[in-house]
């Protein structure tokens, strides 16, 4: 590991606050206000009329799960490495609607299931959860829909919350570096940017606690204090290791299909601006992701190294590799 990250370049506060207002501590800062309003107007009412009574599911969510699990089974994805399986199943989501703030449901914190619409983090979480379901429960589990839905929610809970325990809003892994570190601690993945010549990012994490008005849940002083405490722990654990944007092209040969990519943020107090799945195509490394631009899951038109260079507010990548035993 070499080098140290330079100081953040400007506050970009307007875009960062837009992301925060949408509850996207890890998927901003991209100016999503108009896209969010349109997507919610288009899809929110329809989804509310398509629920399975007594659950957080819609019929369409269940249909997507059964389709993906049967597809994974037909192609033997459980025999592939986690990375190859992530890349293969992730591709099947190309064209799925992007919508920001998918986890910001009303009421108390609960496991949100939405396979119809994805943001950049829930795209990764749902692909991984589907693969875990396929390997642990198998296609036969679909014969008992209620039990299958419970099992899938358990996989999402294990992925989305610190140590797999849902204990209110602060237990959600809001910062993506926290998400990565927690899963590394649990033996699910390995951070590999350091092996590829990464640099240190020692900057503190405090975006949520310094912008509490952007998060409705942080009106609860206990939640705000819990988030502030966790931010201090993350800052103390640092520095985070990332590949600076000018190093991505040279290091990309060390990145594999299905690695998890986290584009680092230049916004003060914010660790990650965007996430996706690494995908090799035509001899170059691309990003399979759910971006605001285009409003659907896509494979980046340009290689990842060029994409990072061309986006203001992103200055490098963290790279994580799912462990086959995880």
C-alpha cells in the first residue's frame, strides 16, 4: 500500500444533500431530485396496490425472486465462484428500474424487499442475497412461498445490518465502508485494493451526523448519538484503502469479475459515492451498476477507469472480493 489520499476537493454540498435527503449515504452524490420524484410517482402507487397481505412483499417481488432462483438453478450458479456467480446473476438485472432511497420506508426500521427497483447498494445486496438463498435453501424452497420469503428476508437482514442484527435504524450499515468492513470481519469478503497498490484515505466519516436534517430518523436524538458514535469508530478504524483514479487503469488486471466496487467520494465526511459489480468486457474492466443516468441497471459504456476519471465527486475505488467460503 502506498500514498495518502489528498484532501477532498470542495464540498459539493448541494449534490451531497440531495443524496442525503433521499437516504443515500452510499449512493450519492448524484443530483437525483427530479429522477426520484418521477420514479416514486410512477412506481410507488402501483407497488402499493400489489402487496401480498401480511408481508412486505409485492407479487412482482415474489415473481422476480422465483424467476432469478430458477434461472440460477438452471445454469448451476451454485457451482461457480461467488464472483462469477455475482457477475452472471447481476447481468440479468440489466434494465431494472433505478430508484433512489429504496430503504427509506415509512415507519420503524424493517427489512425492505424491493426486487422491482434498485439503487446502487440494494442492487449488490439483492444479487448476493439471491445467490445465498439459492445455495442455502435451493430451488425446492420455492414450493413453500411463505417460508421462502422469510428465508430471503433473513439473507437481506444478514447482509444489510451490522453483524446481521436488525436493532433499529442505527444498526443498518449506512456507510459503505462500514458495510465492507463488517462483512470482512465476518469472513464474507476480503478487501483487495491494498494488494493492488492502494493508497490510504484517513479522512473522517461524519456526513450523516453533520447533516442530521437530511435524515428523518435522525430527529430521534438517540439515533443521532448512535450514528455519531459509529462514525467515530469508523474514523478510528481507518484509514480506508482505495485505488486513486489515476491508478485504476494500471491496477485493473488485478480486479476480477464479480468483485464489489465502491467509488470513493470527494465530499467531506462521506466515504463512498457509488457502488457496483466489476465486469470484464471486450478486454477492459467495466462497471455493472444501478446509476441515476439512464435510470436502470446497466453495464457502463466506458471502462471503469475512464468512468471514474470523468465523474466529478468520485476519485477512486475500493475493491472487495467475496470469499467462496462466505
